[in-house]
C-alpha cells in the first residue's frame, strides 16, 4: 500500500497547493491543476493508497485559501467514495465521517 502524508501548512495559495499535490502524488505533466483534475487523478488510482491530510483548517488573510482547502477536502472525500483503492484520513477526527461510511469503534 502506498502512503502519502499531505501537510497543507506548507502552502500559501491555490497554485502552490496544486503544485504540492502534483509533486506528492507524482501526477503526470498533463495534470490540469484544478479540482476537477484532482478528482479525476484520485479516482483513477489503481494502487491501494492511504492519504493522511493535515493542515486543512489553516486560515489566510482573506480566507480564500481556507475556503479552497475545504473544497479540496471535499474532493478527497468524494474520490474516496468512488475509488475503492483510496483511503483518506483527516487530521480533524470528525471530518473522517462526513458523508462517509466510517464507523466509530
């Protein structure tokens, strides 16, 4: 199983975030660096992949990055529901059960 840890504390804007995702996942050069392209890449993964997501609650001066991070998180959740090879674990405990089929043990 492939394991990827994403720390969004290291990004300062949407462009950096998309570059970071492309680097961490090893996306091809044709990756479109937008949310639709991210969803496509995540749902096309064929290797079992576990992704840890940290730093999604960061805020910036005008809140644009924080809003975008929420949208990125939703893309990860939606892709996880679609792709049985993808497992996403968020730093924020509750987010792991939003719209998903997770269970508290």
